[in-house]
């Protein structure tokens, strides 16, 4: 892994999986606020007002994200995300949670091309510390809601790639 600048640009994950390159890049400004998140599924930019609130998103009284430029979101009484609707197409992704508020399934309508990955476990420290992710994928388009499980556990200790099944 290349050395990253001290301007808070962190390469989070890069790995070849199922003949596709998965790249997730998060850019942070000097106050450590997220300014851009890029993945194979798109890119989202964030702007902030003078007091530090996100300027291009809408949140409810509990500070849960209700909408941004691409999606609208709905939550259950426990604060878990239950639906994500793409504004442009109306595609809906539904999320299912167990009694301990852990994500157990995700399903999209048949028109959707869901590529879902879940960070089950993320250990993120600054620069030289390990980064760990558990990746779960669903087929696209899914024909039914499938249980999520860790398919690949990828750790990047001291900037080196290691793969654990």
C-alpha cells in the first residue's frame, strides 16, 4: 500500500474479488469530516455549513439521514435502516434486522442490481494501524432475500494485504 499524505486521504480497501476490483476510497478534510466516498457503485460528495452540519443531506430529530442527493431512507423504531430508495429510479433496497439489531438480510426489488457489501467488523485507526473488513455480497439481481455472512475477511496490517477465509 502506498504511503498516504498527511492531508487525511486514506485508502480504505482495494482487493480483487470475483474478477472485479473492489475499491472504496474515503477522503477527509483537515477536521476529519468525510468529504467524498467512492466505490464501484458510485461516488458521494459531502459539503458542510459553517457550524459543521452536512449541507447536502437531510436528517431527522434523532440525527438519522433521511435523504441525500441520490437516496431517501426509512428507519424502524430502533433506529435501524429498513429501506433505501433510489430517487432517480424508485429502486428499493430493504434491510432486515434481528432482535439484537444486527443486519441479517438485505433484499432489492427485481429491477434493482444490488451489489451489497457489509462491513461487519471495521477496525480503523489512523495511518499505520490495521484495517479489517468482512465483506458479504449478494447476487445481482437477487431473487430473494439472502442471509448475509462473511465471505472474505481482509486485513491490511501495516499497509500489507492479508486474506483470511
